[in-house]
C-alpha cells in the first residue's frame, strides 16, 4: 500500500521558555491508502495533537508532514482551509451536527462548503451509503447515537476525501452501533482505498484495524501490523 501521509521527526511545543511543554517529540510515521490505523495511548500522550497537525488544524514546531508528497508544515495559514476541504474528512466523538438541520441538510452543508455539485442529491446518496436513506429528513434529536455518528460519517465523506480522521468515533455508542460504524470505516479503506486514522481508547476498534500505533509522552512506542480480515471474520 502506498503512503499517503508521511510524517518525519514531528515536534510540537506549546508555550516557550520555562513554560514550554513538548507534546510531540520526533514522531515518524507513514499512513497508507487502504489502511485503517488505530492511534492509542493514555490521556496527554499526544494523540489528538498529532491528528490535529495531520489535518492542518495545528501547526508543527519542527519536522515534516507530507500528503501525497506535498509538504504542509510551514504552509501559509490562508492555504490550510482549502487543504482541509480537499483532502480530509473529520469524525468526532460528539457528532457535531447542527440540531436545527435535518440529516440531509447537515451533510449537504458540507457538500456546499467543498464545492460539490448537486449537494442535496449527493447528501441523499451519502446517507444511503451509510444505511440512513430513510432518515434523511430526520433531525438529530430524533436519531440514536449510532445514527448520528453515521450522519457524521456521511458528512465526512462529502467531497470524497482521501483521508478520514476519526477522534473516538465509538466512545459514546453501544456495541451494536459501534460495530456498524467500524464496519463502515473499514469498508471505506478496503473498498475505496481511503486512509482511515482512528484515535481511540476502545478495544473493540482494534479488530477492524490493519495497524495499531501506541503513543506515550509524545513518542511512538510501538507500531504493530495485523491482518484485519482474519480478526474481523
């Protein structure tokens, strides 16, 4: 599998002088198309900082992050929103849906932001792809946690991004809903050759992953390959 994200010697400091805190200390990692990678570690280990840098939300202090060979560390701030819209889909633990919009309208809004033609039709198609075609006119308050997260996945797929970054996507879900969400994410990697990175404390996630990367104190301490198909079966 080809590396779509290449990270080399990544350092992130917060503060300066006596108050400086080093959140990442020389992280080097490749993330490949078609791969589901779990990013694990204790609270404060640097997981969220890492995916925030990968997604162009935070800037790095030192090091290199290349997406399809393009260096993003040091890019002007004005170029980062377009980068996020073009290359990334984001999924959050708290769903982050607009309560006054229907499921379809939530997805269509991001379609418009990403310049997708026919945003309403595309939103309906994406909701159908995650098994929510019959819920497209429902409001978030009328959906279960698992259904809300599937709306969030449909929204993340707007614009067909190459990389999906998911921060604790199953933490608020029961076992059945969590499994459905993980099957969708796994299918995205396998069938559409997307890179999927899941930050998690949830051991259920591991059976759906090709790699498990552990971070402690801002460093990668282990990077383990496993055969997803054997585990999930």
